[in-house]
C-alpha cells in the first residue's frame, strides 16, 4: 500500500474566475501536494508506518514533537491539502450557508461575520507558512485556530478540522502576490463550499480513507 494523490474535485480551470488560476492549481496540486505524497511514501518503511491510517500517523507524529516532524511535515500536508481541495468550489463562498451550519456558527462563534473575521485573522497572523482552521473541538463546539507549516488540529490534538485554508505563499502568490488578507477574503467570499463544510460536521471531520 502507498498513499496516493486524489484528483481535484473540479478542473484546474474551474476556480480561475474566483481568484485561483489554472497555473496555481496545476502547481499547487500537481507539484506541491504530489511532492508531499511522494515524500511520505518514501518514509513508510523507514519510519514503521505500514498499515497505519493517515490520521493516526498525524496524531502519532504530533505527539512525538521534534522527533515526529519529518513525518508530520509530509503526512500533515497530505491531509491538509486533501481537505483544502474538498472545501472549495467554483462560485462558492458568500453568506448562504446550510441552516444547521449557520445555526452552529451563530451559537458557537457569535455569527457568520464574527467567524469570518476570526478565520481571516487566524490566517493573517500565522507567521510564515501554515494553515487557518475551523474545527470541531473536544467539547463538540466549533473553534477557529491556526497551525504552522505542515501541522494540523489532528496532530496538535485540538480537534477535527472541517474547513482549512492554506497560507503558504505557494497557495496565493500567483493570484494575490504578497497580499495574504485579500487571498483570505477571496477564499471566504468566492471559494468555500459551505455544503461540504456542513457535511463534515455531520461526519465529524474528513476521513481520508488512506493508509500507508
Ligand atoms: Fe499548499
């Protein structure tokens, strides 16, 4: 067994009108994400990962601290990008959310506007590379958080991510140059697939279905 790069759920031209051009998707999915998968597969035997789920690998690597980083960098990034592709769609974003998701954001995070601002600030304030997240915390409530580099809320033990945005420069530099806040505004208002996010609440987060 080995990990594999899932195809995008849309074409590489599908998001161009919504702020993510064909070249960004070709490089980000076909080169960056693919490189994480290839590197992770190269670690399977040496690190004793055979047969383990991607989520278990992220959890164990996170608990191992600095010793786990070589595995977490690749396993985390594989998981993170799989979620990222799933939570976008052409013509997404905006303020029309499925009712159950909107109600939970209202009760747990003080409303959609407050959530969007918190999520954007998490992405803006993640120094250097990393991710901003909407997660289901251990108490079952939604929470906004951020992680550096290839880490994620599974590896930190914070909870199960249902929405994530990549704030590595490779995610936005072709489309937004150095202006990360505009990339985050665009993500929230033109790209997020709220139906998938709502569905992931019901499922308790993304199950990658992949094992080493
Ligand atoms: Fe990325």
